[in-house]
C-alpha cells in the first residue's frame, strides 16, 4: 500500500526504532507463528497485454488479476505481488491510456511493488513521473541516477518494505546496468545506470538489520541470474545470504532454479505478455531470535492461459471505465490482408512507408532508404484478415517518431544499406543511393536509430510530433481505399 512506500522512504532518512541503549529495536509486528509459507507472485515484461487473446494464448489481466486478487483475499498475511518491469508498452489498451488502465488494475489487484523497466522510459520523464504518482505501490530502481550525478530521481525508491501480521518483507528493485542501449538515446542520456551489486548488498543489510525485514527479495529488470550469484556466494555481515529470492525480467526468457546449493534462494523469470506468472514459495521457520528464516523454497512458472479461467469483475469494471477512450481508436480497421505477412516483410513495409512519406513531402531532395530497427522493431507476424489499429500497436508497439538523416555518400553502403541490424526499403528498389544536388544522401528512419552515435550523419532532422506508427496507419488506410 502507499503507506509502506512512504515508510520505506522515511527509513532512508531515520532509524525508525531505537532502544533505550541507543540501538535499533525490533518492532512489534503482531503475532508470530512457528512456521509459515510466503507466496510471492511476479509478472515481468507484461507489455500491456490487458485483453484475453486466444490466438496469442494470452490470458489477459482480468483472468490473471482474478487469481491474484483471490490469493490476497484468501491468504492476505502471506501473499506478495510484484512486477519486474516493462508493464505498460505494447498493448492498445495501455498505450492509448498511457498506462493508466494498467495502473488502475494493478492498484485493484494489490501490487506491492514494481521495478522500472526500459520501456517505462519510452514516454519520457514527465509521463513516468505522472504514472508513478498514480501508483498505490512503490516504483523501485536502486541503480538509476541522473547523468553524471549521485542523485536518484525522486520517483524511484531503492527499496521498500511491506508488513504483514508478524513479518516484514523487504523488496529491492534494480535494472540491467547496460540498459541505456534499450532506451531512446535522447531519454537515456539523462540517466546513468550503474552496476547495482554493491548497492544491493548495502540496501539488503539495511533492510534486514536496520528495518528488521525477515525476508529480502530482489526484483530486477535483468535476465542474467548469474550476475547476482555473489549475493549468495558471498555472505553479509552476519554470515547470511544477502537476498532470499530473485525475480528477473527484460529478456523474455522462461527460467527458474536456485542460486545456492541448499536451494533456499530461488530465481525465476516468466517469458512475456503475461503468458506465465512466476511463483516463489518461501517456507519460513521462526528462529530463537524471534525472526523468520527460509528453511526451504520452491519455484515455478504458472501457465496463465491454461490455468486461469475466470474474469475479475473488478478488472472488467476498470476496462469499462476506459472503453469509450480505447475502442474508437483500437477497433478501427486499417486494412484487410488476404494472407499472413511475416514480421520481416511487415518491417520492410514500415520502412517503405517512412521512405514514401518523406519523399511525398517534396522537400527538394530524394530519400534513398527507409530503415527501422530489426529484432524488437516488429514483434510478430501479421495474420490474414482485418487488421485494426490495435493490431498495429501489438505488432509495432513502440511510439518512435520520424527522423531524416543527411549523410555522406561514402557512409551509405557500409553503415546503412549493408547493416543487418536494420530492416530496410530502398528508393525504386535500387541498391545505389540517390546523391542529391547538395552532394548528400538522405535516409528516413526512427528516432531510436537516428540519435545513436553508431550511425554517422551530417545533419539530423527530427519530427517529434510524427509517430512512425501513425505514418504506417495512414499508409494502410490509403491502400485500403485504392
């Protein structure tokens, strides 16, 4: 709840419990039982997959949310729900509402924390701050600072703790230290993402020995479990593991296991788009010092599509509140495809849409190449049949804006045309570029590519009001009429 977020922030400033001898004193958290099992549920890389989708085998947030709401209702003292980042970008319902529908649903479900992912930065800092202000849970990131400073943005907390009857649970949030390459350069340049390990160790000890957390969980937007091995291979000042569980994200992998030979410290990551719900069970025993310790643990990924069958009335009501805002945009049919279009081919269509759009502006030069990023640029194939704006968001989710690059002719072939990290379309299908009267070659591309230092340019023309996806949508509308 929000009160724990504020309490977590205060714990960074003062030691909240002081004994008559001047040292910290364990708080009275209520009745303690001899043993208990803490159930931790985590979503990672949900990407706004709000709606049920039978073809994609996605349960949607109503069905998954119904399970989580019931878990908290039936076992409130032993249930923790977290996100390991990238919750919002990718689904029409979330994109159209700038994440608000997702946040309302997360508040209703009772999320306890969320770690920031790279795509939480996509809409810029002001939108991120606005989103955080709506959350009834803590937004965590211990290793993000403003560039070239030691100042952490005030909308991120390094950690939080939550209290249940007889127990306190600490949660640390971190992000992959090389995450900047997965963020739009104009946004990433405002931040520094440092190696989090030493920060995590310090924060874990504060949570355990100053804030008296019985359990410390690390939720990181980073899929490399091996990078956190030192948190169990090395011991804290009392000879304990720094963390009791590791929840991963970012690379959309399905993985689970244990960081330690005793199998007390589990790690888990649950693919993407809500296909899996990660679940860790920590079986706790009360020690002689009146604190809980992990005796054994279990870990699994739950297949949400085959497991969760009932909708949540609460989540469905939230959708209805946004339906008039979402449906006219999402449900517009842009085009009807006679057959399935492979992701790579649709990527080439996007690139050609940018090329043709700029050449249609009659700027006095000819653009030789349209280019978008390969890999995550296009997320899936395009199925045959009616193709809506919502489908376009799902296939091409990120709101990159149009840029035009002016380059030297000698940079064209090696740096752009032959670059396998780009999906490309050429003017008149020609390999050789058009060298314009000014002696330069022009390229239509997306801001994510345009601002990277690895792509040489003499000049960059930016159109922040023009999203590439809307250029593609308008092209599809035009083709549908012809």
